C-alpha cells in the first residue's frame, strides 16, 4: 500500500482477516508498506473491505468480492 496523501493514515486493516484484532498498520505521507492478511477464515463468500482513520475521521470502503 502507498499513502499518496499529505495525511498520516492510521488503523488500516483489510477484512476478512483471521488476525482482525491485531493486524493493523499505519502509513506516513508518501510511505509504502507491504501488508499480508490471512483471508482463509472469510466464509463462503463476501466482500473485501478496507478500514482506516485519516484526518481524525474513520473511513470504510468495500472494494471487491470473493467466493470460496
């Protein structure tokens, strides 16, 4: 992931993730990081979601669909 904003982005997580409670990352402006998630516990089908905090606001975005 790359933070292409001038804001610090905190509490980033991608779901589904078996390590949901502990698998958060943060990104400084213009910082890039590789991030691994374990999506094996996602059930039979559903949506991918990214959640994060930026500028003091919580954001959530659905960005895809999976089917097992």
